[in-house]
């Protein structure tokens, strides 16, 4: 197989169909060598999701990356430490050359705030793992117990691994430093460090514009993650920032902890929302007719109702703790804007950045040789948007161009609008099959992206085989020349003119 090469005047973006997860290979022109300059952004997936796309294994995709780059990655970028972004690294990249590596400041071992955040996260993780293992021992059938399985899935985000059923791995695990996620991060750092000092960078918001060393002038800006704990924990859109949805928010702490609740907009914080007596949560913890509630009035629970057994009740709260553990991790995503040297078009990669990360961009400016650059300017020039967190409800904000908060309408403005393209790393049929279901992508977000991009929306489990409604014949022909749809990947070419 031939190397991935950029077009004569532009960049090639390869979106690997690794499953429900992120893996992007970018080919820029180099500064002198003539060989393409390769940037790999993340490599991970959710176990079990790949088979909904094709019959290949994730290891086949890594072999494809090896052939496309001659096993040499000039710059490896890890957006954040979650399974579906890094679990494909540790098992498969040992024989790659990695010349540079970039991480968010939250991974910097010399940063006091980063160290404090990681310490607290580790303490919570170890405690939660113990609770999960105790709950598994108490369950009659842990492999089919819904609470145990939900915990497995949430802990899997932190632990990594390629196993579709992580029960055995999690039961035996004890040291987070030995997790697949940690080993993957360490592998990238160690390999980059072999090429000399300063080859591993921990990037803070506000850095840039800087030329990526080794490219022909491609520059980058760092937008996130914010250095503010409150913003890191700020996950859910507020008011008009949210795209409309008939679903509860399956990835917010309160909604998932109350899985099965029918929610309606409320002026109160989620922790004050009422629990309906018909919800799964209410039934599990307070009983129901025929399973512990006095049938005469449907209110008073019998004295032997299972929920009264306090020795097990605290363990069921572990599900809520697991979701709290994940609070903020997506907001530690490294957010980068790549700027092409001639046209100044922008490629925006946001990882899984959620509301607090987005909100922080509005308060930043960058100095470009005496000219002030704002986030609104960078987003206006964005012609490629890697959609945040698989198109979930809280990782793309709605709004209008005049709004003070960054939002989708800020992207691809004016002369850049006719090229705006989006890439969604989602396997919808797999995601909707989770319990509770993950609405990835949220239909209302997908619809707006399709309209804004005139159909130029790539999604892992879909192919664009016919001309999208609203796209002109000339635009469709141009798109067909720039896009390639293969079993393992989608390719897209952007031109620097």
C-alpha cells in the first residue's frame, strides 16, 4: 500500500473507521525533506463497536497506519486519557518511530494544578474500583447484572483495554498506572523522548500561533483545556446553548445516575430534580407493586424490601460515583486549531471538549505579530470540524454569530462557508444499544451539520454514496474528487488556496 500523501497544495485528512472512537492521520507537506509530515491524533475505540462498521480488527487499522506512514509518526497528539482515544496505542505501536508528542497541560508532571487533579482522580478511581468489585461479588450473576455492566463500561473509559467484557480485567486490576490507558500515554511519551529533549510538550491555552516544526509553515493555536477547575467540571449546555432533544442527557452525571427518568427542562440544578415513581431508579431503590411496595396504597415499602438492606445499598450508589469520576475528563481535551500557511484555513480538532472547554475560548486572544487574534476569528476560518464527543448533546454548542459564547454558528463564515466540512466519530447503531442508550450523534446536531456543510458530513458508520439534498451539482462533483470512502477509512483533501 502506498504512503498517504497530501495534494500538491494542501493537506490530506484520513479518518479511520476504528469504531466508536477517534483516530485521525493528517499528511502535511514537510519543510524540506519532500516526505509527507504525518500527524496522528488519538487512536482508540469502544470495544464491540468496530464490528458494526466492518469485519476488520483494530490491529488491522494500526497496520494500515504503519503502511501509510512507513511506521514513522512525526507528531503524535493525544487529546485526553479515555479508552476510546488511546486504547489502540499500547498494544500496537511499539515498533513505530514517534518523533514528537503533544498532550494537554493536565498531563504535565511539573504542573501543580495538573498533579492535584490527577491525584484526586486516582483516589476516586481506586475507591470506585473497590466498590465495583464488591458489587460484583454481591451480584448473583455479575456478567448480566445491569449495574455491574454499567460500571464496567464507565470504568472502561478510565482503564482502557480491548476486551468487550472487562469484568475479569477490572476484578483483577488494582494499580491505575498499569491500565491500558496509562501504558498507552507512557508509550507515546517514551518514544518521543528518544529523539531528544523537548520532544514532549504539554500545551496550555493561549499558545500560538506557532509553526509546527518540520512542516512547510502550518501553524497551530491552542484553545483548551481551560486552567479553571470550575470550567473543567462544567459539562452541560445552558439554555439556548443546547440543541433540541427529546432525550435525557445520557452522558451527564445527573441524567445517567437517574437512568430511565423522563426529564423536562427545569430552572433548578439537576441534583434537585424529582425522581418519578415509575423510573428504573425509583423501582430499584424504593420497590414497586409486587416487589416490595404495599399494594394497598403503592407507597409504603415492606420491611423486607431489598432496598432496605443498607450493606448493599451503598454499593449501588457506585454507579453515580462512576459518573462523577468521569465528570470533567472530557473537558481536559486538548483543543487545537491547525492553520494552513497560504489561505489561513483552519482545521479544528476538539477531542471530546464539552461546555466548559468551549466557554473558555471566548476569553482568549493570541498575538500574531502584533495583530490580535480571537477565538471567533479562528472559528470563522474553520473549514474542517472534528465534531466533539461523537456528536453528543454537550460537546457542540448551539447559538448565533452574535452570541458571546463560542458555538457552531461561529464556524465557517463568509468565504470559508462553502468548504465547511464535519467529521463525526460515531457508530450510531452500537451507541443506541447501550444501557442507557447513547444518542451519538444527537439527531438535531447532525441535521444542523448537514445543512451547514451542505451534506459534507463524514460519519464512521455511514458512506456518502449519493448527492446530498441541497448540494449543487458542481459542489457534489468537487466533493467526489476530494473524498475517498474505503472499508477502513475516509480520506478528504483540503486545498490551501
